[in-house]
C-alpha cells in the first residue's frame, strides 16, 4: 500500500494513493483531491504539484 503525504492549511493528510480518484483546481493555489468513497480533500499546491507527489511515490 502506497501512502502520499498531502499538506493542507487546516492540517496534513496521509492518504492511500490508490484511493485518489480525481484532482481539480481550487482557489488560491489549492487543489481538491477526490477520494474513492469519501469527501474531497482541499490541499495546498497546484494540480501539477499534487500529481507529481502522487506519481513520485
């Protein structure tokens, strides 16, 4: 199981990479990360930055 560390302005997340369903641009340099079976997470960073984190791990 591969975990990805994602930072947020309200706290940080460790999510299972296989549970990430989609990415969408948010406001102020943030990205919405869609989770399988759950609510999206609002994290800091652009779509490209988040995609790179997911791919690199």
